[in-house]
């Protein structure tokens, strides 16, 4: 038995222990009374009892479980054959008390072991003499051939009752199946009990044919048996320790690689670690204690989005809702992930969970449209946790929901998308099982997060301008003068754009990301408005973030999340930047730049604002493109030629 305090044991385990203890104490009293009433050869009985107690000190711990095996059973079996079931019960009961004293067991453990051993040997002894149809063999003799089968029944019954009661109490304490515990830890011990019964029979025959002096032959046999078993158990324990170490290494490797894959999705990175911790906790809340199932859930939670490596980044990181066609491509990540992982020989069922974590309880999910209990339990758990974490996390197209709103959505989908029992359990326990993001941050996530963080540095172009300290009105006039003379810079184009847009579009700040073809990235080279100095220098690779996605897809993004491009610190600014309108600037079918407007309120922009900026985009793209041609002309000495599409001041009505 485990040394778990009795008050912390589940109620069924406490009741079971109390029952076996009570029956064992009552049986011990009955057996003691019977021995004194019937009368037995006390000297011979005491010799066997002493041998039992001495051999009981040579115990062996069964690997990976709080149970022990002792070679003393051969003497107990012999005592039952020679002196009856009551003698065997008293001997084993006394041995259990001595073991409790030696190992400093608790009172509850002592009483359970006392009852277990006394009951097991007494029942098996009664069955033996029922089959034989006689009485104890001492001092009489019986044909040894007639005892073989009944003796095997004796050993088998004792083994099944003793190991069964022990496995049951362990299973109740650990909330596992008694059969699973018995099959895992006790099944293979059966041959040892059969061997002990055979030795007991040889011992009885030797004593009947020779004398009690034949007992001197036993110590060498006992020593060989003990050393052999200890060596075997030691190898098993070492092998289990090696497997456990490899499993930890295996899982940590999987976790590291999965976190790196997760980091590709800049919208949801950190998601899999939260889901892993919560899914395991929810599985235990549901009473799942089977190690292979728990290990499968642990690994699958890390790997459930592996298939996203086959999803284009512009879809994966899209700062807005997916189109039907894009969603069809996104749905492929479940079967693709399962296909990738099927090449790995997992020792537990990871692949089915990954494949089916988007199936719905009513059969409307994907990829296979299976329903109800046909969906693996791990996939059903994962889908609930996955949904809650997604709803309570920020997305580019919406702010995070409150826990109450997210729970309301789960309950609305209960019985349709999600297993009702799992939803009910999650609602009761979510405060305990959902982890704190910072406490579970993986080193890989922190490293990649630091590498991806926007570099906010003063722009060389902007810092070189002597008019940066001037008011916006003076800057706009100076910019207009340089534009007319043909000497405009990016700062001039930006100042004129800001002067126009801030009058008709709600914006706190503005940024112009120039496209660098060699780096395949856009960098915020010009900023204006509040916080301009703090946001300059932000950089996004093509396809990543709001600006990078807009550049890669040449589409505007309405009410994106500025933190994706500028970092989470902007939420602490006064005022914070909470929404953005981003438009790509394309000239002669070539990407030139991306312009983003930032507002201090969520969802500040409408479709009308997007149309207005879209109308301005071609002229703005032409003006910025002409800046590059101007630099080329200055280097080659080519005379300037007016560009037909250069930026001009226009009056825009709101």
C-alpha cells in the first residue's frame, strides 16, 4: 500500500480498507481460538512460524508499485498443509505485524495488511482441504501425487485473493481500474507462487519421509531463490527507470519542437502550452488516471497544430476572419498533422487525438464527421480547452472575451460541438485548471518572442530632418514647398498624408512601412502623431503581423490589433493604441509600402474609412515610388521629370 495519509484517500478506498481490516481482525481472533481449542504440535508449528518470520525479512519490492514480495510463502503453504488454514492465517498475521514494525507503516496500513494476509491464506487453505477431503497432514501421510492439483489451487487462490485485494486498494487510492493495476504489476508474479507451492510440497514430503532435520536443506535453496528474484527485480526497476528517463527526454524534445512550430503562428503562439496544462488537468477532473491515456493527451495537446506547417503563413497569420476558401485550407491542418505524426511510433494513441480534435459531438465537425463517443476522449477534452483558450485570448479581429462570455459560448455549444459531460466538468473546474501564461512559458517561446519583438529605433530618415521639432502645420507647409520644387522626402510625403487624414479619419498615430525587397520585409520608416517616436523602426517580414500580411496579400486590414506589429507595450501608452487600419501601397504592380493608421479605441474604423484610404493609396504609392527614382536621378545626374501621380493636396469631405 501507498503511504498516503488515510484522510486524503478517496472515500471508496477508506471504506474498502476498513472492511478488510475488520474482517481480518475477526478472522484472526477466530483462528487463534481454534488453534487453542483443537490443539496442534506446538514445537513443530513454532519452527515453521519462526522460519516464516525469518524468511519474511528477505522481502523484495515489486517494481513501480507500493507492494512487496517475500519467499516466506513456501513456509506458509507448508504450514497450511501440515497444521491447517488457521495455523497459516495466524502465521501470516504475525508476519504482517512484524513487517509493519520494521517498515514503520501506519496503523491503517498495518490493519489492512493483517486482514489481507489472514483472509487470503485462510480462504485458500479451506478450498485446499475441501478438494482433498481430509485434514491437516501432520503427523499423517498422504500420497504426494494426490496433492499436486489441490496445492496449485491453494497457491492460485492465495495469489489471486492477496494480489487482488492489494490491487483494488491501490486502484481506489489512485482512481484507476483494479484490473489494470493487477495486470500491470501482479500478473507476472503468479509463477513465483506456483514455485513456492511446489517447494512447500517437497518440504512436506521430505519431512514425512525423513525428519524435521531435513529443514537444514532449505537455507541454500532459500538464499538462491532470494538472490535470483532480487536480481530480476533490480533489472526490471533499472529498465523502468531507463524507460521513464527516455520518456521524459522524448516528451521534452517533442515539447520544444512543438513550441517552435507554435511560434510560427504569431497570432496564437503560447496557445499549446496553456492547452496542454489545462487538458491534462481536465482529464484528471474527469477521473482519467490511465497513464497511456494521460500521456497521449499530454503529447497530443502539444502536437495538435503540427499540421499548420502546411498552411500558408498569410492564412495562418491573417489578422482577420478567414474566407471560405481560406478556411478550407486551414481545416487541412488536422489530417495533415495526423499524417505527419503517424510516421512516429508513439507508445500511446496520439495520432487519433490530433486527427479528430475538430470533430463535433453531433457529427458536423471535420475531417471525418464522426460523432459522440466515437470521438477519442482525448480529442473531446482538447476541443473544449482549445475553444476556451482561443475565446479568452486576443485576436487581430477582436479583443479577448471575458471568462463568463467564453463559458456561455461553451454551454451554448454543449451537446452540439462538445461532449456535455466534459463541458460541465470544465465549467465547474476551469478556475483551477486554466494556467497562468507567464508561469508556463517555455524557454523556446521566450527566446523566439525576444527575437520577434519589434525593434523600436529612431528612423535615420526622420531623425535627419531639421523640421521634426516644428509644429505639424509648419512641417506640412515646408513639405509642400519641397514637393513642388521636386526635393520631397519620405518625411514630406508622410507629413502631407498625416495632415490630410487626421482631419477625416479617426487616428492617434500613423506609420508608413517601406518595403525592403532584399530582406522581404516592411519597416516602419515614418511615423507621425502621438507616440511617433516610440513606434518607429518596427519591422515585419512579409506575411507576418498585420502590416506583413497586408503587404503579402495586397489587401487592407480593418480594425487589426496594433500589438502584433508594435508590441504589447503600446497598450500601456497614454492613450493606448487599440485598433488599426492598414492599406498596402502598390505602384506598377510592385509593392512599395504599407500605411497604417492607429486609433485609441477598439474597432474605430469602418468600411467607409477603408474606402477613403483605398482611394488615396494609388497617389500615395506613386509619390513614395518617385522618391526612389529621385534618389537614382541624383546619383546619375539625370534631370528631374515631373511624375504624373505625385501627391497633391486635395480637399476631402468627411
